[in-house]
C-alpha cells in the first residue's frame, strides 16, 4: 500500500534557472538531491510533487541518496565515491555543512565527520543552459585511498534511450543508439588518452528525439585521460547518468590535508532535439575568452603530400601552388627532425635534421611567410622511438613499471611527463624551435595508447594528463600567439578538457569525404565546426582508396576548419583553379560557417545528408545536400529546411553542384538553375524539390534574406 509519508525533512533549496533550463536542488536529511533537471517550468515545485509510494519489500521510508549515492543512505546502485583508509572509512555518510546558491549557481560543502572527509561541489548554469560542475574531496584524516569520485545526475523517466559514439583509427564517432534497460551501461576509456573509440559525451534522450525536436540530456567530462560514462537504471525504474575519471590503483592517495579535484563536468539539456543540445554547447564554447577569434586559416597540411620525403625543393613547389591557390597556412608534418626518415626512428630528437634540412627550417619558413602564409610545424612531444638518441641517453624517462618496457605501438614508447627532467626536455626543445623559427602554429600528435603508465612505479595517467596541460599552458604563456592543434592519430584526443588549451582538433585521418561526412556530423555534436580540422584529401584517397571529386571533397571540408591534405602540384591547372574557387568560397563564407547554428535535417533517407549553418540573425544560411549512395526510389524526398524566419522571404540559389554531370536524371528540377524565392515557412513545410544526385556528389545551397 502506498502511504503519504513525506519524503524529506525540509532543508535548503536552490532553483537554478538559465538558458531555458531549470535545476532544482534540495537538501534532504543532509544530502543534496537534484529533484529536477530539465526544461524551465513555472511554479514552486511543491514538496508533494516528489513524494513517492513505498513499495513492497523496500525501505520503510522513501530514500533520497541524491548526488551522493551512498550505501549509508540506502543507495543500492553504483556509488558517487569509492575509497577507504586501509580498509576503513569505506562507507561514508556526508552531510551538507554549507550551502550557498543564487539563480544560476550553487556551492555546497559536505562533511563526513566520522570518515574525516570534506567534499566541495559547485555548479553554475550559464545563459546557454550549460551546467558546469566541479567536485573536490579533501582528506582530514590519515592516508585515504581514493578509487573513484563520480558525478551523477538524475534522468527524467522520459529519457528511454542512450546515444554515444564508437570507433577506431580512421573511423571515429559512429553513433550507437539503444534503449535504456535495467542495469548499467558503461562507456569507458583506458588508453591514457580519450581514444578513437571515445564517445566525447554520453547522451540520454527520448525515443522520439531527433535533430530537430525532443528532449536530451548529456554529460561530457573535461578530461583527456581515462574516463567513464554510465547510465544506470535500477529495478525501481529510475535512471541516472554519470561521468568520472577512471583512476588506476593507487593513483590518488590523499595524505592529511590533501585534495583531489575531479575534472570538471559539463551537463547539458535541451528540449530542441540534438541540434538544440549541440547549439547550447557551441554557444558556451564560443563565449570562452580563449575561443579562436581570428578567421580560421585555409590550411595546407603536408603529411599526405610528402609523408617522410622531406625535400625542400619539392616542398617549395607545393608552397608556390599553395600561394597561388590562396592558402593561408602551411604545416610541415612529421619527419623534419633527428633520424626521423620513417616512423621507425628519431622520435624525441627535437633537433632539425641536417640530413634533410641542412640549413635549418628557416629558409622554408621564410619562403612560406614571404608568400603571405603562416608556417606551422608538427610535434609529438609525449613519445619517443626506442631508436632515438633521446632514448639511448635516457631510457629511464619513459612511463613504465619496474624494469619492464612495454610493447611499442607505432614503434613508440611514452615519455614520462611527471619526470621533471623529461618534462623540461620536451618543453625546452619545443620552446627553442618555436623561438628560433617564430612559429605560431603547431600540430601536436599522440599516436599511441598508454599502458603500464608508471612514474616511480606508481600509476601516472592522471599526472601525465596534467603534465600535458601544464606543458601546453606554458608554451602558450611563452608564445603569446601560439595556436595548437590537438591530433592523436586522427581524432583520438578530442575532449572538453584539452579544449581550452588548443585551437583545433584533427578530426580523423580519414580524408574520404563519404566517410568524413559522418565523422564530422557527429564530432560536431559537442565541438563547434570551426575547431574541427576538415581536409580535402587526395584522389584516390589514401585510406579507402576511393576516387572522389574535388568538389565533393571540398564541399564536405567546407563545413569545418577547412584545409587540404594532398600534393597540389599533381593537380591539373583546371583542378587547381577549381580548388582555388573553393578556397575563395571558404574565405567568403567562414564567418557564417564559424558562428552560426549548425542544423542537421532529419532527412527521411539515410542515403542523403542535408545539413547547414544558419546565421544567428537568420538573414543567411548555407546548406549542403549530399548523396552518399543511390537509393531504390528515383526521387529523393523533398528538402525541408527548418530554422529560418517563417515570415521572411528568402532567395535560394545553388552555389555549387548544379552542373548536369552531377545528376542521374535527364533534367533536374528547374529551380536548380533559376534559383527561387520563398518564405522560411515554405522552405520548412513544403521544402525544395530534391534533385537525383549521383553518389558522392552534393549541392551547395545559399539562402539569403530578401
Ligand atoms: C598521425 C596524424 O593523424 C597524421 O595526420 C600525421 O600527423 C601522422 N600521425 C604523422 O606521423
């Protein structure tokens, strides 16, 4: 029988409200409980709203473990905190000691007097509905072994599905969506870096949620080491979502007075579909003081153009063409240093190779700059080849346990950034090169996973991650205009921890536009397009071997921080002219592309992608309609584009892709050649008649307010 026993003694209460999101927090029997996290509501949210039945075979009163999820409070699922003091103080019961809140933030201090632990939790909800939470635990007693400190947020029972991303090298960010069932669903990373398989964040959503509508809730941990995300639904039927750093055994041992600050958490909610969720995150990131403010330069990365074949004469020819085509940045990739003529040796020897660059990098850097472009350089500072002078001199500088040297990966071992000498060596070597050649852009790679990652035999993934953050911060301090690209064998280090220290992510080594379209689409779920490196690759592509036209490659690359990754001296003059026109277009449109709202249309067929960017004043937009594969029906569904002003009239014009060779049809719809004028409402409800495109071809559609 249910009984109306009040579920709590009234305590402090905070109602955060910002950016269309409300969060109701209440202190119940000493524990902070998030009663509600979702769309803004009107009203007082009376206590009785939350009263529940007492079921058979259950505690005699409603339990409310809330954010703390402690056994001592009757919580039977996965906990917030795991730790002990040599077997003691394993079960905690924290109580709120201090509680402060206003309309958009709260700060709580909890204490467990018996366990001699303090926990500080604070959160702020910004005008975009993004909640940023921090947690720090302090030990007031004898040595305390912390195993885990997780963030937990309650999920509405409308959230019946989860969405996360999986992948591997050259095939990152494949979405997987499934029903939330009773039990724990965990996505974790143990690579010492997020990894190609990293999900970036975990999303819970309604069954009906699509890009355009429906509710979703998401967590993303600001961390570049090991992490875990989890959705847990208990037998009572309630579900929660969590994120936390994965700590290796003994990685955090707190002596009296010491603290562990967990990586910050981003908690997102939107009632406007997955696009609403990404729009909130993009706006939050764009509002940061460190967000790149200058136009994102058209980049030529030389990796796939030359690989390890560093030959100044050859590179100068590429640079000549780059200047002709309108590039703004040229990046010299792997192979310029030490004995690095292949990936077998030289990594760690950060001195310019006399063999391939007899008079240093200066003449190339100046050559590039004289042509009005920026010179960028590749590093992989955390790694070392066993066949290198550095390793021969300092074999003890690697992460290891005992005398064990773990298996190499791409012929590399990992330097221990917790070793001050190793750290200083990397910092000073990179600093020296940056100073010597006045370098303002570096691509920083991280090609392998961390295993047996010990420093003085103690687990050190956390310290390694913090070491890298320190290193980047110091390099940026010493070189005021330095930009850093976070690359890890493609997109294996894309996360909200490193984001404040970097200016670009290398999205994937896969430059096949057909596959990249998906990788970009889902990477943009959390990361705004101006931070995602998107390159036009060679033909045939070096990863999939597929032949794809420059225009389809370019149109795909346009929707990010665009660049090229091929030997452009091999292009015919008409191909170079075509590339040049794409570069001109990118420059003309990047302001819109890098500041507007990303819109992914729920196109009825998986064979096509319809997506674009709408300016914040809704006066202009650019959309791409691309055919990924042929479909059994002749006519693809209409292109219904949402997000513009319904009452405003717009002109619609095909900017690219309208040529006959792109169509599998006798005649495409007339509007493709004539353009047309219509209202935002017509565009959304009636939509444009879609042409029958050949696979791997696309239309670029410009929409301008009249
Ligand atoms: C992996 C990166 O993803 C590539 O772009 C390139 O920089 C190579 N490493 C160089 O070794």
